[in-house]
């Protein structure tokens, strides 16, 4: 069954190539043996740098199910997820990841994620994009306000 779903993820990548939407990446999300989300990379088509295949599939599945929690599901992606997509997969609470090509395969054609992994491991002051903390107490007060709400939605 896993191979069937991986073939569908690869087919999604091919759809993106045929439509010239973006990079050669596709993904599907499966729950209870059924595909609940599909996506392919469409970054340049949508002018959205977050429109990677995995994120697109997560958005599709969440919309179809009416939830942000995809526990009990598995993602099949034509290539090993980049750091952004991997984080989105964790936020969506997806149970398992199957991938086809790996990050080295993607790097061979110009999609090299090593820079992003390296940046995440550097101290804030050493990253390419400078980061600086401002108004911590005011921002922290908003966190406390949300935390004290009785009708908050945890995620």
C-alpha cells in the first residue's frame, strides 16, 4: 500500500512539472487508507515561498477535514522534506513520513537545504538574517492573556 501512495506523491510532482507551477515535488496525506490531501510545489506560480508540496498537501487535508490536527495520518512526499515542511508536518501532528528522493538528490539539481539547517544551528547573532528581541514584556503579556482565556483552542 505504501508504494501506491508514494507513486501518487510522485504523480503530484509530475503534475507540477507539466503545469510548470514550480519545483519537481509532490505529496499526499493518507488517513485510514484514503488520500485526504494532495499537493505539489507551486511557489513561483502562487508567488508564495511557503507553497511547497508538503505544505500544500497539509492545507488541502486540513481544509477537507475541517481541522488543523492531522493525527492518525501519514504523509508521502516525493522528496525528503525541507526544514520548513518538516516543521509543518510536526505542527500538523502527522504520524509518519515516507519520502522518495533524499536531500542530497535534491541538492544535485539546485534545491540545497543545507544552508537552512546550518542557520538553525547557529546562535542568533551569527545567522545571515539578523534577529533582535524587542518589547518582550509586552509580547509576553499577550501570551499570558491568551493562556488565561477559558475558551482558548490548544494546538
